């Protein structure tokens, strides 16, 4: 049972444009959502997170949006840069239910075209 | 650099053997998590320790065990290894307080021959 889904295995975006990565979840007990970036031969790097009491969180070029009614979150990267080319994972946990384990999506490979 | 250190980076061994993977969390982090990433699967949670005590368990096999020591480093022990145990094993740590992100090490790649 895939509780966190990233339906796009890959995405290509022109340098300087906006990259939008999407993630859907099915477990209504999830209350903390995170995005990680992963380069080959490295561990996932934390990018940005959002708790369920918010619907938007920004950090520099990265913004995460959360739509609880649709059980959907998205990551916006503006402007996209060549160094953003990587695999992006969304993850979720149920902090307020005492469950800190992360449930990951299968990832989206983002390629930024110079 | 996430501040989480995992050793060794690579491990090659044979079926039936036992190995130990080591993780040093970020300075000050009390929680340590272990995840497995197999070729055909995403990152799967194995187990969590908090300040030396087991806090949560995922689908961890009985052949696998872990512990967290007083200096907060953690070890994941894998025994009676099978070909299907070949995977990347990641350790993560997080601070105390609400909504703390987990920070990951670069993993140990385990290859069973």
C-alpha cells in the first residue's frame, strides 16, 4: 500500500523557469511533510518541510504548498538552476500521533536543461 | 555535509555472514533512525532509537537488530545474510522538539555475493 505517491518519475525544466514537483498521500494521520533532494552516491538532503497547520512554507527558491483536503503537496523551485538536477523525494510522518518514522514516495528525477 | 556519519561506505560479504553498520548522529541529536533502500523499492523505515531506547519498529527482519550506545552512536547488526539483503542502508538523526526534520548520512552499500 503506497501511502505517499509521486506519480511523475521524471521532469525536465528549462533553466530559469519554475519546477513544480507533486506528491499525493492517502493517510489522513500524516501531519508533517518534507522534501528531500538526492544526488547519486549521497544520502537524501533535507530541503524544506511543512506541518499540517500551515498551507505554505518558503525558504529561498523553494516553496512547499499543502492542500489537506486534496491530500496533495507540491514543491516549487524558482528559478530552477542546473545544480537542482537530482531525484526529489517527498516524505510524511504522523508526529502528533507519536509516529516519527518517515514514509517516502518513490521519487521524481528532475533535470534542468541549460 | 549533514553531520551524520556512516561507516563503512561499502561492504561486500557472502551469504550467511554477519555485518555491523555504524552511525554517528549529528551533535546533540538524540533520535537515530535506520532505513533500507533496495533496488526495486523506495526508502523503507527499519527502526528508531531515542536516547538509547528503542522507540519505533518498522518491517525489520528478526535477523536484524540495532542498538544505540550511551555516546548516542548506533549500530545496525545484520546476520544470516541473504542475497536479498543487498541494499543501501541509511541512518538519519533528528533533534528534540516538535517537527524536527531528519538528516541523513550518505549510507552504507551492502553487497551480498
